[in-house]
């Protein structure tokens, strides 16, 4: 009888552990549904960004990879790094500088792009090794 009582107690405690820890909260990833998108595309046989320049300075943007190759978008000054973006995937939302900025694919350095201020000011002049396509 003691063995049966111990087994039932153990079973009941196990059920409580499995079903009693709900806590009522869950994580929901932030939505990027209304976030502007810069698309990574092939253009005339070369890899490129569109729109380019993008008028999203000072805003959060998402980079959408529409190619069959992994890309990693980095602002030339290093302040933004999307991490690797697999084919067909999108980056997490990243905030572009308010004054605009130049960016490139760190995997394919000949791929360059720029954002200008949200007000539509022209993009900044590109400086550094990423500005001359290979």
C-alpha cells in the first residue's frame, strides 16, 4: 500500500510540474510589418540593393534577401550590422543614422548602397574602400 501511495504522489507531483508552470506570459517578437524594406536583388547580373539610395535615414529598416546567396549588410562606419541574411530571409529591423549613411555587404564588398535623411536630402558622399565597386 505504501508503494502505491508513493507512486500516485510522484505522478501527481509530475503533472503539477508539467501543467502548473504556465505563468500566463509568452514572448512575441516585434513586428516588422510596417517597417520600410531595402531589398537585396540581382540587377543586370550583379548584386545590388533597391531602392538605392533609400530615403530611410533615421528610421528602422529591414533588409530582405531576394537572392540565392547569403548576405550581411554593414554600415561603413560599423554602427549597423544585420548579421547573415539567408536567401529568402529578412534581417531584424535596424535603425539607420538620421543623417543617412553608406552601407555594403561584408561578404560581397562590391555591393554598396546608401540611405539619405528621411527628409529626402541627397545621400552622403561615399568614402572608403567599399565605395568603388570591384
